[in-house]
C-alpha cells in the first residue's frame, strides 16, 4: 500500500515540514522516499506509533518510534479515501491517521 506524506522534523522544539514523498507499507517493512531523504525500517524493529497534535494544518502527526537505533520518524499524510482492489473486488476505505495507526499496529503484531 502506498500514500503521499510530508516528513516532519523538529529543531529546538519547533516542528517543520522537511520533505514530501511517498510511504509504502508492507507486511514487514515501512519505506519512505522523499525528494530530500528516505527511510527504510523493518516493522519488527519499531516500538509502535503515536498520533500527536504537533502542527497546524494536520489533524495529527504520526510518529513511529524505533526500538533499537535512530530517531523517531514523523509524518503528516494525505487523508481521504483509498480505492483498493483485492482479488478483483473493489473496496473504498476511509484513510486517515487513525486508520494508518490501526493498520501499522496490526502489521507489527504479525511480525
């Protein structure tokens, strides 16, 4: 599954939009590819995700905590509906930060 996202970073306690790109999430990995940076993490090496009210303009900012090394990865995301097809059956699902957090948590439990 893939969707558009804006990477959020923090400096001196202020949060700002650093980069924009795409996130791919699979059953084992989360990958972000932006114009300025990229992230590639195994879901098994993360410590969950949080929804935070950090920035004006976003309902919530998703922050993924890492278990072992590296700083947290935070992003704002495109919200709306996702049009999917599974084995020929079309689905239209609501897609927002809460939906992502539920999906992420479910996939983490599987690894």
